[in-house]
C-alpha cells in the first residue's frame, strides 16, 4: 500500500523524473512512508513524514511518563499541522491520484503540462516509467523524456485538435490535410488505434522502417500507396495506415519519405500515379516543408508531372491539384514546373501528347483528353498573366503563346 502512494511520472517539458505522492490528505494520514523510502521523496513529503514521526515519538515519550492519551488530550487539544507543500499542487489533483487522462502530476512550477493536462496522456498507465512527447512543431525527430531511447514511443493526445502532433513546420494547410486524412480514417479513435498497431509492428520487425520491405526496394508506405481499396472499410484502413507510416517515417527516419525504389519511384510519385489526391497533397506539403526539390528528375530526366502525364486521365484529379499548387499565399509561383524537359527533350505536355498517340488503341488504351486540357489551362492562365503584367516584347510574346495554346486546344477538341 505504501508503494502505491508513490509513482514515477516523466514531465514532457523539463524531462525530469519526479516521484510524487498520491495527493489525498486522507491517505497521507493513514499511511507513513518507511525510512528507506523517505530519501527518495520530494522535500515537501519528507517534511510531512518527519513531522508526523516526531509527533508520534513525542507521544510515546509522554506515555512512558505514565500519561494516557485521554489525559494528554484533556490538557490541550492539538491543532492539525498543515501539510507543507500541498498548496503547490493544483486543486484539480488534490482530491485523489491523477487519472489516466492527467498522468503528468509533477510539482514543477514551470511545467507546461499542468495548466493544460488534457494535452498529454500516459503510454504505460501507472506502472513503471511513462514517456511523453511534447506537442511541438518540429521537423526533427521527436524526442521523449528518456534520452537513451533509440525510437520514440507512442504519444496519444486527448484533445481533438492536437491528436496528431505537429511533426512539421506550422502550417494551417498541413493541419487541414492531416485532419482530412484522420476523417477519411474514420475519426480520431480509429487513427490512434491504427497508429498503435503500426508502431508495434515497427518495433517487432526492423525492415518495416527501411527501404527493404520488398525486393524492389519499396518502403511500406510505397506498398500502401499502390493499393486500391474496394469498399469504405478498406478505404478507412488504408488511409489510417498511410497516415501512420508517414508519421513513423517523420519521427524515425525522414529519408524513407523520399527514397526511390528500383523503378525510380518514391512514395509521392506512386500516390500521384494511383490518383490518391489527399495523400499526394499532404506529401507535397511535407516535402516542401522539408526543403525537398519537388521538380527532381529521375534517371531518365522525368519529373512527377512527366509520370502523371503518361498515365492519362486515370490520375487527372491529382494532376489538376499539382498543376495549380502555389508555393505559398504570398508567393504565387507554381510548385511544379511544366517546362522541364527529360532526356528525350519532351515536356510533360509533350509526354501526354506522345502517350496519347501510343496508347490510343489496343488493350492498354488510355484517355488523355482531360490531361492535355489541364496542361493547356495552366499555359493559358500563365500567358494571360504575362499579358497583364509584362511590357513591350514580353507582352507580345505572351499574346503569341496564348494564341498558340488556343489554336492547339481547338485542334485537339476536333480530333
């Protein structure tokens, strides 16, 4: 019972181990800490224990003099001494030991957990040491309070708007995309459950957090992005698994997000080819936050737009998204360049036109009408901006580009 009054909690902010008593004055009156434990208690509890022990020793000395308890009480009524240090504890914790929803109960005045205890939760309950991860925006590996841990433990956040920690630079768009993926998973509880299982899997199998999940050099995230769910249930599970492994990679090895397999594809390319619009959007913004080149070329000089252009209208939704993404609210330049040429000197639009001729018939027939239209839409938009904001020869060039685009688009529509 005495050991139940003390348990160890690790504070997320200052990372110190604090042995704290159960914060119930009633229990403190009923139990006394043995001498071998008092050295490990906080100063306030040591003072409480020593004060009570002194009072009892004084009582025994008086009884040796032949005076009974009743006689002593009749002489004067002793006042109950206040428990020094109890006023440092917030009233929320005074009535009883903290529940699972508020496990961090350290007495540090500067602790950031106490004012908002609902933003953290225990990984291991009341037994043993519990690790916490702070809800701190960062692109680096999340560090827990235990310095010698090689991998971060599972942090669970109770607050709905802080369920998943900000593992990236502060961005309202990233947060919205993250919440959208949680919604597609089936809600916060489902997202936590899937992450818990994925995290446990990564602990049991080393190749889960590597690029050797398949003989082709795929990561688990790549394999997940290739899947096509058949129903709502499988869609929710897939969304949760994708989100879980994105987070595991960010926490443990960020390079796994960008690594390419033997065919030269990374997770973003596979998500785009399979037309996973929200996943692609989320990965794009993560890549951008981590200073990755979104127009990086593979061994054949092809960018992500080249790869999507070759697929045709099957991934036109994602292509439309990528073509219209801008760097930021202030910087209106496009994230993805459609003027990059590959080793065959073809732009993404050229790739779409060439593929349309190759795959226009046969079993592998693909439709490219929407794909070509999307490219011409952005070309016309940029040409119009060039006309509006340029002068002299640039303005003339802009008009010529716009006219060429309209003529070519009309020819495609007739065909």
